[in-house]
């Protein structure tokens, strides 16, 4: 192992203050120079206030003290925007043709399932006028940052979150904005947030096919789209609108999820289709995309979402959703 590799390995455990992620995870280590027992470490300054920079400088000298005298260690900060340090492998959008079908729920469960597989996951809540991600995760902290960038807030399980609700004085405040301002905010969540190293960034789109969804499709390197619907008579028309938008924008549909598909009756194997006959298999076949999951009406899941404890949900549908998603993503990459 070279001196640089050894130093980089030692720095993996240095956590960024107020963020609970390491310098390595946030990809803030830009350069390491080592020669004649002198070490210079350059860090990206994105979203780091002066107090955080001073703390990191002292912590790095402390971590390396056993191998290099503190007076021989120099820590510098170079200007860098969030977009210059972010390293995101896959960006996946979750969308629906209409509101109220559980799109945010599916985005959250998908992120939770991937995180349980050991993946680094972030969720970008692009539903600016109807954000619900922070409430389901029980997150109320305001993001840290400054004019050079914003740090995402970490959930209890380590999922990075960014939502307009984390920036409002009160979560009940209405966001009464016109389309261009909403679109600009979504773009800033992509460009100005220090996501760092992520395996997956899940984007929870607003319902429909208007400005906000168009902005995401045009501005972000979307790897694929997951479409959510419920078993209702108008579902085919609504789903086709979403599919047509994704197709026109050149984004593959990775699969579909039917939410509120059924209610499992206690102490029996019966399923009660409260909202009508399930059309999950039918819709998947018609649009030529795999069925990723049929989510039931689960009182336990509803309770955990209301309590901000969605990450405690252990229903089998989470693993089913993620397994099928991984298969669809692998097939789409071939």
C-alpha cells in the first residue's frame, strides 16, 4: 500500500461535523501529497462552514498523528461546487400519472430496501408542493451548508434525504410557487446538494407530467423510471400518460408497482380487493414492463409512516420490490 493509499484509508473514518457521513462517503478528499515526511491534504470546501473546516483540520492531524507529526501536516480547502464532488452511480425516478397513489411510499420503500442491501442511497423529494418524505422518515433537522452547497440530512438508517420541507420554517407551510421556481428548486437539489458517493439516488417526482417532472427528465441523468398506480378503472389511461412521457424523454420504464392492491384478511389466506380488481399483471403486460410489486393496504405500514418510522417496516413486499427492481435494472443495462 502506497503512502497515499494508507493516508486515504486512515481518513475513511473522519466524519464531517453535523452530517454523520465521512469525508470519503461525501467524496470531499480531492488530493493527497506525501513526501519527505510531509503530508498535504486538499479537501473540497463545498457546504463546509468555517467551524467545520477548522474541526476537520484538527481531526485529520489527530488521526494521522501516529505516523506524521502534526506540524508536518497541511490541510487545505479548495473551492468546489457540489456537482463537482458528487459521484452517483444510478439515478432512478419514481412517478405516477396522478396524485394519491402512494408514489412517495414506493420511493421510500425502494430506498429502504436498497439501503438494507448495504447500498449508499439518497432520496431527492422533488414533489415541491406536496412533500412527504421527511415526515415518513421522522426527519426534522435542517440541512447544514452555506453559499457553496447544502448537506443532505441523514435518516436513522443512513439514507440521505433532501426535501423542501426541511428548509421551510414549519412543515405545514404551503409552497405557493409557479412552475419555473419549482423547476429551479428541483435543479438546485440536484446541483447544490453534496450527495457525495451514492449507489442510488431515488427521485420522488410530483404527480403528473407537468413542468417539475419535465425538469427532472431533462436535467438529471435518469437511469430509469418506476411507475406507481392503484387498481381503478381509469388506471390504464393515467399510466399510459406517464409511460408516454418517459418514452418521449428517452427514459426506460424499469417496471410498475400497484399500490393498495389488496387487504390481507387476518387469520386467513383471503385477499380483499377494496379498490376493485387488481390490474397489475394486465398493466405490466400492456406497457411491456415488469411488475415489480403489488403493495397491500397494510395498517402497520400506515402507522409507521404516520409515526415517522417507515424504516422499521419489515413486510415481505420490500424485499420483493427490491429484488425485482434489481433484476429490471440489470436487464435494462444490457
